[in-house]
């Protein structure tokens, strides 16, 4: 029995007039400079831009890991700026999945425990069928009893991806998930993310600077100097490279 | 290279501070001990210098040996004329000294615990008074007049013209205060109270009619004290000696220093424990630091640093930590010295105070201990650091060299065997002879080796122990129990404050907030286990993740708690043995004794009681000293006729009756040790000279008496010492058919005239003995608390460093939904698990030590082995609380980590 999330037109996450400034006075750096963006449910969006364009900051502010200086960020209809640290933690636990570039796993826990981490933290029961399906698709069912240091880099990232999906989050944020992987492992991971969006309606927002990775997405948002400079729907690798050449990035 | 080291050390200020803390506290204890004993030394130096100021020659009885707290035997006063006739003598005056207790207006004896209560005769000649100065009034001229010291006067609101009660050898009598004296700047002599009477009165009160204790002499300006001493000695009878005041001062000072030497040694033992515990923590810290800096050190190797340069880097950092910590520790020593004064005071040894001196020796020893311990502890980590290959710069891999499990087991086993060997050889002296080390040193070295061995071997028990501890019901119980204990303590403090007055409540409530707050946290931890299984599970996994690190951290706590357990068992066994001895060996219905460490009450009391028809037998006991080949021995003098009815000494051979003819009874274990048998003559050195005394009996139960017992007649002829003319205890047996109510009333009535005599029946006497043991136990445990505090710092330090290592992990956990309070709980549980492992190890090791030592001491009167299971069990809860306190700071720090910084870390 396959559990699917039906595609809807609801917005999974959005930001309005998002500004993020670090430091004060003359030394202040503006990382986000008036961002208006929304991410539809069930779609796979990539955020691209040169180093320092603010793409990671955008991801962190959307995911409730960082707080905007002004403007609003929403997950579903919940405005993040109004939440206490505790509520924000609960929101991340229940509604958000994460895949980072590296150090995704807790070394003392087995792969299975790492996959189930958000549920273990919450003390919640897991959906065994969905767990089996996710680890099956990712091909890590034989590696579940191993510790992270016994897994290859690709396996580690697949365990992280499984963790991001297993709690049925409203949205998954991925920060350069394939950045440390060889091209074959990267392709496997990205194909899985593509499939999660297409087959299971999982909303995914991924930051990357790799045109090949970005081409797996439904839509690309381009950032430059803290602003959204362009968008692209249904991208291909070639189109992305062309567009990036225009930006000089 | 040096710059790189300094930068790296200063770059981690927190780590530096936490590491330094453990060294600092050990050094502070060492320095504090020296400062404390130096202060006492200085006080007594000043005291004796005051007493002899202005005097040149002292004439007194020739004594066979210098008696502790001794007053030499009195001599015929007629000799004063001979002394006055010696050319060069300007002035000479005889005086008597003895024991006198002043009572305050409420009828309570003014008895400082420690310094003596002195009585004496007023010196008429101004040239012989030393620095004694009349503050108010005049000298005594009539038999009902007294002069007292200014401190006693001000502390107890006594003024000229007041009538006070003073107790001497005679019954309490009343005297009018006609003068108040000081001694230069000081209001009293080193804390002693003083009552001076005119010479005739003093001679009568101290039982020295027609006698002097000493004669003091002033030389004319043309005669040196040495010359005059020789001249006077030439005309004195053989029984008297003349000494210069300077020599007498030196002798007195030396004898005081010798008796203080014991105290210093005892305190240094506790200091050594603190330093030893500290060394575990330093070693652990440096090992963690080297592990954490592996990449940095690898990089240094890659760019060309040699292995020895790396060693020097770590060692220099250790020197830096050691230096800063030692200097701070020496300063903190003043605080510790103050604390020791308070602890000693609370335990009943009040010490006179003067400004605390900082001797060069204190600085040198403090620095040496701090630097040596720190550098020694850093050597192994430094050598490990030097073996890090350059490739470590490129990968984050664990390449730190470490002992294999097998090597650890072998070394641990060897250390354990050596430790046990040392302890056994110390406990069973004579069975194994291993050279010049004394028993205590051998037991100490043995214990230290056993601790090291257990520390090495215990990394193997970390995993199973944590698995047991990690069970939810265990964690809940630990949290709830320690929470209740702390909340109980907090409430107790408030109630105690409320019962002691309004002012005390205001003081107690803020004090109670600490245990209440920590207790609340413990309860919260215990009760959240049910709904949050993740945090404790993570904590247990983190605790076992580096078993050696955990084992070393736990070992620091183990040492302190093992020694506490040891004290508990020994103390309880002493109490039980003493109780059993009283139950079996006391035939008397009542015991009258003094509530002070020295002194006693007038023999008149025993005489009064003997007169009463309701009383069947009265045995007065006195305490005196004698010399056995340079070793001072304590003996009891008693009346052998009544003793058989009041005491049960369980005489094995010989009998009480033979005592009357001048023999001595010896405790069986002493006789065995010395190789004496019934009928042997032993050489007893008295102040008046050596005597061969026959052993007329061997007894087995040392009850109310010292290991040697002589008749009161023999005692009076030979023994001397401070208060030796007073009874320290009187055992009373009621006549047949007299009800307890009546006999008690009779005894109480007789004792009413002697306010420092306390009447106790058997049960009360037993309880009082137990109280005394409890006080000693509390004193030891108060001193051991320092070792526990150092261990808490160790847990905090290790935990803080571990959390620093896990920054990224914590960031990830927070990102995927772990709340701040869950982080607090996880860190707290980790510390508690480590602490409980330490506590349990400590209890096991301490119980073994306690049982072994108690069994070994069976021949020395420790007939009952008693293990206070509840008290020892409570140490587990105490350990949990220690862990929780250790976790407070790191837990807060971990929960406040900013997630993004943590994820971006590296």
C-alpha cells in the first residue's frame, strides 16, 4: 500500500518582503534584500545563485533555522517570526525535513535510528509501511543496522533523505545535498528526490549551484545580491548553464 | 612555537579556566593547610614569647621527660632564699600554676575547646611580670579576690567588683574581680582563660601549700642569663634545674610544634587526596584537547614541526595552566585556612587566631605541587600528540594512539596487585616487611595504586553499567529520589532557620533556594523520563561513546566517595564496638565526665558521692602521661578497690587487688605487641624519673580507661600533666534496692556544685560516645567534600569539552526537532550517568577498604564490623546530585547553541 500525498494548489511555504541583515551600522551586510517568493505544494524547486547571493540564508529563514530582520516567512499558514523557540522547534520536527550537505547523521545512532530521528525525538510511532517503502526506494534496507561511519558518502546522504521524508513533512529543505557526492551517487539521490516530488507529492526546496542538480527540479529561482533576479520553469541542464552565463555566475 | 602555544591556550580561555580549577583547588588545600598550621604556630610563638618577656632564668623541677601540656611537679618553696642569694640575681619570685575554670553569670563554665583554662598566682614584682599589664584595677591581696584576663571580662560582661565563681581543685568558690589584665596588645594568652589569685590563696587552691611550680629570676645588667643559670644550678638541689628563659621558650615552642605536626600531617593527607583527584581531571582534559586538536597538530607536523616540538607545545601549555592555577591556588589557600578554622571550630577544636602568615615554604610547595601534577598528567597526552601523523591534517580520523584493551587490563592488574600488596603490608605490619615506609604511608600508596587500577580497568564496566542505569525506571527513581533529597534539604534549611529566629530565616531562605532549585530540576528530569525517552537514551549512548573518557571522569568522583564510604564503615564499626564495650563492660549505673578535651573536676566530687548511703561504689579516674623509650603513653589512675564494682575490664590474668601494691595493668593487645607477660617489669619514665614497674594484670576490655591502669596512690606520686590532679571521669554504682529515680537525684545533687561535670546513665553515656564518633566522621567528610567538588569540576570540564566536540551534532538534532529542554535533559542525564558510575565504583572500592581495615583492626578494639547500608546507599543519590550540579553549566551552554553556527561549524 503506497501512501501518497495528493497534489494541491496550496502554498507550502512563502516569504513576503523578506530582509535579512547581519551586523549593524557601516559593517551591516544585507543577505536578503526584499524577497517575495512562494513554493507550491508538491513541487520540487531549486534555488540557484552565485556564492554570497543569499540562497542559503533564504533556505534557513524559510526553514525556521534563522529569523528575518523584517518581512515574513510562512510554512503553510504559520508565520515563523511570531513563534517561540519551542514552537519553532515543534514546527521543524513535525512539518519540515532537512538534508544538509554533510554531517547529516548522528554517529552514535544506527542508520535506522537516524532515519527515524525526528520521530524518536518526538516520541511518536512511525508508519512502518511508509518507512519500508522509503528505505526500499533508497536502497538502504540492508544498511539499517550500520553506524554512519560504516556507510559510504552516498549511503549517508540517502539515509538523510529518508529521514527527511519519513515523518511526512509539509516541506523538505535540502542544502547542497549532492555537493559532496560523486556524480553517480549524486544522480541516484537527485533522482530519488525527483521521484518523491512526482510520485508522492512531496514539496522540496533545494539550494544548489550545480546546473545538473538544478535540472532535476520543476522550477528554478535565481538569486543575486539578496534579490530574486529570475525564475525558470521545467529547466534543462543546458538552459540553466546558458542562464548562468548571462549572470556571469 | 611558544607563541603558537600561548595563542592556542589563550584562545580557549574556558578550557584553560576549567582545567586550572581542578589544579587550583588541590594546591589551595595544600597551601591552606600550611597557612592554617603556620597561623597556629605563630599564635603559640607569640603566646610563649609573651609569657617569658623580661625574664632571664627559670627554676623548676627536673623532669625525666617533657610531658604534653605539662606543668612540672611542684617543689619546696624554701629554695627561693638560696636563689635570691646568688650573685647577679636582681629579683626572684616563686609562683604556682594550675587549673581554674571561671563561670559566667548564668553559671556556665567558660571553657574554650582547645586552649587551656589557666590558673595561677599573681606576681608581685613588676620586673617579673613579662608583658602582663594591668588594664583596670589592682592585683589580688585577699583570699576572695581574683584577677582575670581582658577577653574573658569583655566576652562575658564581667567588670571590676563583680563576684564570679571559679572552680579549682577545691569546690567552686566565689571571688571578687579586682583586676583585669592584658598581655601587651593581646587580651588573652592564645585563647586561654586566666584566673590569678594571691600566692597564698593560689597555693591552697592548687594543693601546693608551701610549694612553687617555678621560680622566675631577673639578672642584673652585668650578668648574662647563661652565666646566671650556671651559678643558680650550682646551688640547687639535684631535683631542681635552672634554665634560661630563652631555652624554656624554645622547648615549649618545639613541644607545641610536635603536637601540631600530627594535625598538619592529617590535613596534608586530605590535601594529597584533592591533588590526586585533580590529576585525573588534568590528564583527561589534556587527552581530550590533543584529540580535538588532532588536525591542527597534524598540520603542524605536515609543515615541518618535529615530534619533540609537539611534545613541548603540550607540556608548555600544561606549565602555563599549572603556573596560573598554582598561584591562584596559593591565594585561595587563605580562604581554605579560614574554612579549616571554621570546620575545626565546629568540631570542637577552637583555634586562637592571629594574622595568617604566608611562608616561603607555602609558595614553593604550592607551586611545586601544582606544576608537577599538571606536567606529569600532561606527559602521556603530549607523547600521544607527538605521534600524530601529518596525514591527520587531511582527514578527520581518530588516529590518537592508545593502549590496547589488553595492555590496559595487564597494567591495571599489575597496579591492583601492587596496591593490594602495599595495603596488606601496611595493615599487617610485621607479616611482610618492606622497608622503612610507615604503616599509614603504605596503606596510602596502596590505596592510590588501587584507585589507578580501578580507573584503568573500569572502562570495561562503563557499557554494562550504563545499560543498567539507562533503564527508564532506574532513571526515574534516580531523578525523583535526588529531587526529594534536595527539596527536603531546602525545606529543612528553612525550618531550621525558622526555629532559630527571625534573622536566621532571612539568611536561610536564599540559601535554601539552591537545593530547592536543583531539586526541582532533578524531579523534573525524573518525571519527564516517561514522556521523553529520547533524551535519556541519547545521554546513555553519549556516556558510553568514549568509555575511557567516561571511566577517567567517573574515577575522580570514585576516589572521593570511596573514602567517604570507608569513613562511614570505619566510623560505624567504631561506634558499634564502643557501644558493645559499654554494654558489656560498664557495671556502673552512672558516669560523670567532663565536656572538654582536657581538664576535669575536683576529686572532692567523688569524695562527696562516696559519703552518700544510696551509693555503693564510686571510682574516680584521672589521666596522666609517661614515657616508654621516647614514646609518650597515656595511663589511667583509679581506685582498685571500687573499680571491680563499677568497671568490667575483663581481666585475663592477675587481678585488680594487686594494683594497690604499685603495679600496672596492661591492655592485652598492647602487652602482645610489646611482648610483655604477667610479672614482667616495664620501664616507666615519669617526670620524676624512671621506675621499673611490675605488670600485675592483663585486661581485655578497654572501658573508660586508657591502655595502662595504675592505682590512684601510685598515680599521685608519679604522674603529672595538665589537669592530672583532676578527675576526668567518675563511675558510680548505686546501692542495691535504691530506685533509679532516687540514685539519679542523689548523683545530680552532688554534681550540682561542679557545673562542668555531666551526669549520664549507661544509655546516655553510650549515646554521648556515639556523638563524639559522629563529630569526627562529620569532620572527615567535610574535608573529603573538597575532593568531591574537584570531581564535579572534572565532570563539568569533560562534559563541556565533549559538547564542544559534538557542536555539529547538537545543531543537527536541534534542526530536526530536538527542543532546548530536551538538550538540557540529555546533557544532565549524561552527567548523572557518569557520576553514578563513579559513585557505585567508589562505594564498591570504599566498602572493600572499610571491611579490610576494620577486620585488620579487630585486635585494636574494633570488635564489631558494622556497615551502614542506608548511609552508603544514599551516596548514589549524592553522586547523582553531584552529576546534576556538574551538568548545569554545560547543559545550559549546549541548549543555547545557535543552530546555524553549530551546523556551519568546522
